C-alpha cells in the first residue's frame, strides 16, 4: 500500500479525482465543462501540474463545489478510479 502523501499537488489531485468520481464524471467530461485539455486535467489529478488560482475556480465550478471544498483534504484514497462516460468519446478515428 502507498504511503500517505503530504505533497499539496498530489492531495489536490486526489481530491479532484474523488469529487469527479462521486459525481460520475469522466476526465473528458470535466475537462470539457472547464474548457481545458483532458491531458492537463490528468496532470493536475496525478499531482504533476500546479494549477493557477483561476484554474482552481474553474475546476470548482465544473465540479459544482466551492473552492474551499475543492481544497479540503481527500476523504479516501482514490488510486485507480474509473468513471464510465455516458457517450463514447471520439478520438478522431473514423469507423468504416
């Protein structure tokens, strides 16, 4: 089992992933709501990106929570959360 982290970027990422999973929203859907790239959201959730204050406000709005709620510690470890989207996401491939 992984050690608990004290890295604020990782804790924020875990909290965002937790809130997103509770709402049944995929990364793609949340990124679309927030008008950001899914890859950037993925980097935030994994603790590799350090989002700006503006990005935090946008994410809170996209998750329908307050900024303080977004910044509170994660309630449970969310290492491998998968949320199934309602619509299949196009990856630019054409089916024939």
